């Protein structure tokens, strides 16, 4: 090689080194320098992570305690509902017993007496009785005698007695309202 080409080659190598140095300087300048805020931020993040890790079991325990408390509350509400339902059941049993007592009021001898009476005389006697007792007697009579007696009773009272016998209500039905 010639000396001139060596110098050109050396010159080219020098330019390349200078260009490379410029590029390295530019890259170093472009990279953010670790400043105090970034270092503090990273430290605080690592402290937060340490705090979270150290308190994770305590948080899980607290959540579990909350769930247990909520389940205890729900269990108490359920017990209260069961108590209310048992009270309703007792109320229904009382209604059934009252219905049975109603039927038992019309004893066989009283029923026998009414079955042998004339319908108009029986109607007068039943009109003087309470609705429950009169309905009990009528329900134990054979249908032919009961219908003949009901035919002699005032229509509104007969409707009430029929309602009591059917177990619907003790009150006369309300008239329907037309639109």
C-alpha cells in the first residue's frame, strides 16, 4: 500500500472514531440521568411493595373476619325469618283448630233436632244463633233439610252463613264495582 492511501485510511479511521464518539455522546445525553426524584420514586415503590407483602396476610385476615361477620348477620336474619314462619304456622294451626271447633259445635243431638223441625221454625231458631254455630248446624244437616232452612232465612244472613260454611269469611260479600 502506498503511504498516501495509509494516510487516507488513517484519516478515515479517525473520522470514524470521531463519529462514533459523537454518537456515544449523543446517546449518553439522550438517556435520562438518574435524578433524585426517580430514585425516591423507585425507593417508595419498593417500600410500598414491601408494605403490601408484609400486610397481605393481615388484609386477608380482615377480609375473612368481615365475611364471617356478614355470615353471622345473615344467619341471625335467617333465624328471625324462621321464627316468623313458625309463628305463622302456629297461627294457621289455630285457624284449622277453630274450623274444627266450628264443626264440632253442631253436636249430633242438636243436628237431629233441627233435622226434624219444620224449615220455617228451624230458620227462626238459627237466625237467633251466632253465625258460627248456625253454620256448624247447617253443615251437619243433610243437604235437603239445610237448603229448605236456608230458603226460609233472610237472604243476606243466608249468604253469610253459606260463606262461613264454605270457610270463606264471616262477612257478607262486597258488591262488585262496575267500571
